[in-house]
């Protein structure tokens, strides 16, 4: 992401996004969108009709994912769930990308829809990948990894939360890095997942997922 002053952001024009099937409108400073990636810069300040009209329609993007992107654009971070939004902004961590438990977020999974927490990170990662927002791609993986570390699957119901994440990754045109990231976690929980009817059903209908999962399991056993 390009560095930009608050003065430049505040003095730039407002850009409207119409998001999701419900056509909800969001407004954001043009300069702030433009500094996120080359693709977004072209969208809001290039030679396309969207830039000329100061308006773009993102019907395929869900509202919550775009709201998280909006939060990230202004603060450098985002909240995974609506409940977390009341806690306040988190500071960004300099920890390396991966499974570090010293991730920047302060989420706890107690009492939350765990699948939705995982999916919120995954959806935002797909959005960031599509528009080339590399810093956000790294952050979403870091947050997803941290959330998965806190999760302790122990039975069919908890396994379904992982299955929901796997299904999203393999039903959506998700980047390979996200698929590999999630399958690696699934392989580490193979003993629990392999007994899950939901996982067995998903794997039986998706050869790509099954081979990736078994490959990772074999690597962990080697």
C-alpha cells in the first residue's frame, strides 16, 4: 500500500460503492481507495466509467466483507465479527506471516459463530486477492491463523466449522495460498475431521480437496 497523508485523503473526492445484492451504498475517500492497490487505483481514478462517475457497483461482494475492507483502509486493521467492532481498533503486529500465536488480533471464540469468524477472514482474503491488496492478504491470513489456533475441534459440531471454511475455499475461486493454508490446518486436525460425516461428504465430492488433504496428512506423518 502506498503511503499517503491524511491531508491528501481528506481533500480527495468521495467515491460511492454500491455493494451486494441489496445494493447498499458505501462512501470512501477516493485517494484512500487508490493507494491500496494498482487495480483499485485504476478503478477509482483511471479512464473507466466508474472513475468518471465516482461510483462503482460490486454486486458479487457481500456488505460485511466490504465494510471490513473499509475499516482496514481507514485504520490498517479490521474486526472479524460485529461483536468485535465494539472493542475498538487493534494495533498491527510486526509478527511474520504464519501460525504465530502472537498475532495482532485479540479475538476470543467463546460464544461466537466460529465458522463465521473463519469465513470473515477468508472472504476478505479473496477480496484482497482479487484487487491485489497484498498487505491485506497477509493480514487476513495472519488473523485466520490466529483464530484457528484458538479453536479446539472435538466433535461433529465443531468439525462442521472447519468444514464450512474448507467448503468456501474450494467452492469459491480462492487463491491457492488460502487453500493450502486451510488444508494444512485441516491435516493437523485429521484425527477429528476424518470421523466427521460432514467432512467425509465434502471430501467425497471434491477430489481436489481430498488429494490436497491426504497429501498434507502424509507430509505430517513423514
